[in-house]
C-alpha cells in the first residue's frame, strides 16, 4: 500500500511490521464478526450494559434460538462474553460483555460510521 494514499506513513509502517501471527488473529476476528447476527448481538449487548437473558437478546436481534445460541457460545469461546447460570427453577442464564468486548466497541463504531458515511454519499 502506498503511504499517504489511504493511511499515514506511520500507519503503513505499523501494518508492514505486523507479524504473521497478528494477521492470523485479525483474520480470525473478522471471520467471527462476519457471522450471521454477530454484530447485532454485540451491538445489542453494548447498548444495555446490564447482563441480559438469552430470550431478551434473541428478541432484540430478531433471530432464531439456534443462531443466537451459536453466536453467544462463539463469543464466550473468544472471551468476549461471559455466561452466568443461576440456580433457579427454571434455570436463569445471563450474558454480559467482557472488558475485551467493550474495548472492541470503538473500532466497531468507527466501522459503522464509515459505512453510514458512504451510504450518505460522502464517499
């Protein structure tokens, strides 16, 4: 990539110095985030910082139980969501974003802002 075309020379150098393992992790994150309803779940949970029940997440993202369960499990596997089960009858399970997921939000918001700006014709 030509420095100055899309990024500063400093950004270009930083990108070039990224080791292969970092690139693999970025690819893994992009694959995770591109899954159906993944960004909707993260957005929904970010809008309401209190732990959320599965049924509330499912309702807000308007998706099937299977899809929401898979996405929450994947987020948990990647350390972005914590799952807490309470000893109630029936069982109560709540999900909450981890500090890592919360720290990812500014990057996601920047991406959404970029998309919105292009949709408004300011590209």
